[in-house]
C-alpha cells in the first residue's frame, strides 16, 4: 500500500525539484559584478546554497514520511545495507569517489583550502560533494516522466541567457566593459571563452535530442487538431521565453550603467534570472491541455511583473541622490528600461494567450513540430556561440560527443529496423558506415592539417576559426607551450609530472583538492613565467586527469574512472533493454555529454557549470532506468497491504451506545497525542530549515558578501590618485571582509599593502616616524570602535607594525603559500628603505626571503628580490666600515643573480639588478655598460630608477654622454615618447647642456600638456638659465592647467611664481 504524502512532504518535493531547476538556470548564467571574482566562485556559492536547501528539504521530507508511516506488525526481512547499496546502479562508484575526496581532504597539505576551496576557484570538497548531492537528490525525487522532460527542457532553455549574451558580445553590443577581448572570442556569462564553450558543448546534445524528439512525435502524431489554436500556443510559449531573455538582458544593462557607491542593487541580476526560471518552466507544464488554469500558474507572471515594478520603483527612488546613470565609453545600456518593458509586455501577451486560446488534446502535431524547429534553432545558436569562442579543446569535445550521440541513434534505428522493418536495415547500415567513414576522413584531414606542410594547408592555417584547428600540436608557442610547460616542465623543473612522482605516498593519495597552487611551487618551470603572469603559480594542470593525480593521486583517478566505466556500462545496458525511443535517445544524449566533458578535459579545466551538468547527466541516466523499471532502489520487498478490518456486528440498545461512547473516549487520547506530535514535528521542521539557512549564510552568502566588501575596498585603494583618505576607506572595507571571512588569506594581503601605503603617506606628510608598536595585533583593528579614526591617527612605524601583524596572520593561515613569506620579506625591506634604516629589518627581510625561496626555488622574482636585499645588506655594512661583510654580501648577491639568469635568460630585471650591484660597489663604468645594453633592448626598463643611475655618474661627463647617447638612439625610433624625452632632459642638466635640457622639456610639455611635472622641469631649467620672461610664460600656462584640473590652491602658488619671474624679467 503506497503511503500518502502530507502537505509538508509535497512542499518539500516541490522545493527540491525547484532547486535542481534553479541550478540549471542560475549556475551557467549567474555572475556577480559587485564581487571581486565575478564568475566561478560566485557560481560555486550559488550552487552550494541551492544544494544545501535541497538537502534541508530532503531531511524534512524524510522526517515527515517516517513520522507518518503506518506501523508494521513485524518489519519485513530486508537485505543488509551493503547489499542494497551495491544492488543500486552507480551507488558504489559514487560512494567510493566521495570517500576518496574526503580522504584526500583529510590528508591534504592544505586541509582548510581543500575543504572550502581556493579563493580563485572555490572548487574544494564542499563544492564537489554538492555536485554529487545534487545528482543524488535528482535520483531520489524525480518520480515521473514529466519531471524528467521538465529537467531536460529547462536545462536547455537555461543556456539561452549565456548563448544570447555571447552573441551580443560578438556583435559588439555588450554594455559591460570587460578587460579582455570578448568580441573575437566570446566569454559570455563565464568570463572565459574556454569555460563557456566547455559548458555549451554539454547542452548541444540535449538540444539535439529535444529537436529530434519533437520532429519524431510530430511525424507519428496523426490526430486531428485545431491548427490555429496550436500555432497560438506555440506563440504563447515563445513569448514567455522571449520575455524571460529580455528581462535578463535588461538586468545586465541595468548593472552596467546604473552606478551607486553601495550594494543596494545586488538583487537585480539574480532577480532577473529568477524571473527567467519561472517563465522557462511554463512550457513544460502542459498548460495547453489543462482543463483549467491553476492559480499557481500565475506565479511566474506575477513575479515578472512584480520584479519590473519594484526595479522601476527603486530606480526612481534613487534619483537625485548618489545614483548615477552612465554608459561606458562607446557602449550602450542606458536603454535597459526599454528591454524591461518589452519583456513584461511579452509576458503579459503570453498570459493573455494562455487564457484565451482553446485547449488542445493530449498531443499536438503543431506543437511537437514547433518544439523540433525551436530546439533546432537553439542548437544552431549554441553551435554558433561555441564557434565564436574559438576554443579548440571544447570544439574537439563537441565533435566527440556528437559522434557518440548520432552513432548511438543510428545503431538504435538499425536495431529497430531489424525487428520491425527489415527493408530499412540497409538504409541505417549505410548511414552508420557513411558516418564512420566521414568521421575517419575528418580525423585524417585533421591529422594531416596539423602535421603536414603541404602548400594547400598553409592558407587554411591563417583563416579565422578553421586555422586554429591546424595548430593543435604546436607546443613551442601560445597555449600549447603553456600546457607543455605545466605538464612536463623545462630543463630546470619537471612540472606536474615531477610533482606527481616526487613522493610515493602522495602519488597514491594526492596532495589534496585545491592544493596544486602551493604544491607546484618546487616544480615550477621558470620558462613559464615568460608566457603567463610572472610569479603566479598554476592551480590547475589544464588537463583534468593530471589534476586528479595531483590532487587525489592514483586513488582519485581510479575512483573517477570507476564512475565513468560504471555509468557507461549502465547507459549501454539501458539502451539495449529499454524499447522506448525517447528513453534510448535521452540516454544516448547523456552519454554524449559525458564523452564531450571527458574529451574536453584532456586540455581543459572542469568548471562549476560543466561539472554540474556532468553529474546531472549521470543522474538522468539512473532516472531513466528507474522510470522504465530497469533500476530499483535496493532489494527491499514491497510491504504487504494491511488487512481490512471486518465490519462490526450490529448491536442493540444501550450496549451499542456504550460501545460508541467507549470508542469515543478511547479515541480522544490518541488524537491529542497526534496533535502534540504534529506540533513537535513542525518545531523540528522549523529548526531543520533554520539550520539549513544558517549553513547557507555562514558558508556561502557570507563568503560572497565578504568579497563584495573586498571589491569596494579595492575601488578606493587601487585608484590612480588614492590618497590617505582613500586608503583609510579601503582599509575599513578590507577589515569588514576579514571579519566575515577570517580564514581567507587573500584579504590580508591587500590590507597589509594598504597599511604600508598609509605609513608611507604619513611619513611624507607628518615628518615624524613615531615608535614601533611591539604589541600590535590584528584584533586591535578588527575590534576598534572606529577603525578609520584609528588609522588616521597612526604614525608611520605604528602602521608598519600593524601591517606586519596582518601579513603574519596571512602566513599563519597558509604557511605554504610562497607569496606570504615573500610579502613579509618585502615589508621588512620596505621598512628599512623607507622608514628608519634599522638593520634588524634587513635581517628579518633576508629570513623571509630565504623562507620563500626554499618553497619556490625557481621563482626568479623572489630570487631577485632576495638578491637585492642581500646587496642592500652589503651597502649597509659598507656604510658602517665593515668592508669584509660588505664584500661577502655582494658576492652572495651576485651568485643569486647569476643563478637567476641561468633559470630565466629573458627576465630583464636580472640584468638591471646585476648592473645595480656593480653601481653600488662603485664600479660605474661596468655598470653603465650593462645599463646601455639594457636600454638598447628595452628603452623603458630603467624608468623606475633612472634618477639613481644618472646620480651615480653625474660627475663623469663622458659617462653621462654615453648614457644620453643611448637614450637619444632610443628616442630616434619613437620621437613622441614622453618618458624618454624627460630622461634626456634630466641627463642634459648635470652635463651642463642647458640648451638640450630646455629643448627636451619644451618637447615634454608639448607631448603632455596636462602633466604638472613637465611644466615644473621646464620652468626650473628656464629659471636656472635666467630666461625669466619665458619662465613666467610657462608658469602662467602651468597655473592655467592647474585651474582647469580644479587645483586652485596650487594654481595660486604658481601664479605667485609667475609674478616673481616677471619682476625678475622687468628688473
């Protein structure tokens, strides 16, 4: 006897289904402009939040079902839990995979990061178990065929915002000013062209499945219908989908152009996606065949209308305050309200059709045909977006996936023909042979295209799009070289392969999820720094299977392959056993998704969206088996129905009445107990949901909100003209972020850097350094009643003490991160150079640089900074008369720099530091030889230190002449280079060539008429040469420029200088 569901159980089941539908829509399209990371981590927190609430609803569902289950007289004999587990397909491999993840986390070199995820990716164990939990909830709660259809349809429709936004980027109508090129290689809602392609290649098989299913149903449907009404219903559904896309795009435009200093509009884009979710669900509800429209069907329209009205109200409410509307240069977006209004009108139009169109039967040939046409259009748009990403790994993954899909469909049709229509067997066999032949020919062409130098291929390699496929095997430049270096390293370090094989135990259990960023440092190939960001350590191998070995070892790779083999075995078995074409085709599509994902992973990075679809594809295959009776939960026997009670014998008179009274009395006790039990149940359910919400808040929302505060701080501290007030304001935001996420070491780096900036600004303005605060603690800043007031009153050495405390805490959180020890080295070196020249600070700096160099011996940036600090120690010793110690330091510095040069021949900083080392030893001629060679190859290499170079040879006119000639030759190649022009003028002054200095500074003013320093240099030279009239004229121009910039105080001072020069000229 089937147990009847209570209201709370039904609501929980709806909430769980809504959760997986929400994940399908939100995860690929959601990004957060208000956070610092924007994309992957925000998608991960969104997915984790959804899954936690699904699990919460699942717990309440289970408790409610357990509490309302009828009591069995004797529990039926059940197999052991182990037998039930291994009897259910995919349960054992998934459990093994999850347990290996947990083992790798427990044994990780960075357990905290492995559990919660890194700052850049957030793909730790928590996130990965969320994918598995999502799949498990789909398997447990997807009970009906319409749920399965809804999951697939909403999954495809949920890709449309990403597809549409990608096409908008390619057409150069993107309202958002992304830093990279998103026109030739679209990045859409994922911020990376490879990522969006890796996701869309998994949507393509589902879109093709729905298209083929629609055409097949339309072809087989012979029932008569109201064609006009059917076309109307197709239009109604189309209007709802178009309205959803318009509203989503309106929310993107709104975020691009409406600017406020706070986070008040955080809800706009997720709200637009929520509207889209409701509208995408409408076509899956079968409204066209419902006898009457349920009130619940109004909710998507009500939410859409309410969202639009609320957005308009909040926008109008913000007018006249600190809210601004401004499009980025050359971009649109200010017309967001037009898209919003159109979207709402489309939605209202769809509902008008819902209420006025005649109802259709159970099947509609026109609607099925329109499904086929619509999904074909979606597949085409998805394919175009994939092409516009120009991502070769996903292209190959898509080809592999679609080959599997269509091969499976042809084999299925061939098998059906052999049973039902032998005359068509030859047709399908011929198609299968033709498909395989075409695939082999295409593969042969691809191989020849990449290895042959035949003249026919050379023009093709220069063509857009197709040309990229002719460079798959290039490993000497571009992304091919990057991957080769990450995988196998160079002559100095062995890369990921060396990392994997360096420790036998770690080869088995791995270094831990998200640990590659710190584990890889000792195996980092220096050559990689000349292609990617210098000093950055890779956190992924760009090869999913290598990543499995790095993070989870052989156990991890074996468990992953166990999952893959198991799901393919199950999928193929279902295709053979199930006779329904739709089930066979859907399983084929899911297998093609898995193939595409696995092939793309050979050169890619699994992302939140693709991993989510990978696990949903596995869950879908299991659900097909459940729905078609090929899979069942364990080996538990069905409970026998309870015997019906025999009718009571008729009784006479008062005895009957007494019996009734007695029965009533007996029933009052249990009724009261049931009421009490129900009240207790509701209390427990409320506590469970409260716990779920707390988990979401403290492990996900808090994470995102902290990053939003962090980005607010960056906007203050990283501005071009960030002064003391901006640094203090930014520090307050950083402190807020740390309060919310105290274990996120990344935030401490920015706070420490900001405190150092505050110290330097205070040093320059106050003139006093103050005293070192020996007991400086981070908690002083975190618990201060007014941190800004405290920072504003800090003396320089106090601020440096707090900066040290902050960076110390970052090191304690993640001591394996080379950057933390390097940053402490930089802090102490900065402290010595800019503050009190305390030699103890140099010793501290040297210890931290040694620590960092031991962790990353091939990092030439750290090595050079270490060498520079050693040289600084030598200079200090020399100043104190200790020549032996100075010489020892200079020799050590030279050895370090020579080793750095061996590691990386192309790093120009090494040559500069070698020249600097000669200069501070007084070997100026040798130093100048090196400087001149550096200028010849890179004219701007000395921009940060040319004053020191000039000062070192200012008494030697011959050497000054050599230096000036080098810059004159560089300027001849780029006559409008303002920096080179200024340097020549500065060299000419100590040379005594004031005519050349005047000429250079006049040219500088013409090149940079808004540069106050240009006017300053020219006025000084004209004054020194007693050209007072010209000096007065230039001072007047200088003052006028300052007034135009709004610096009236400085302008008045320069006007006084102008008057002084005019008096001198008149005298």
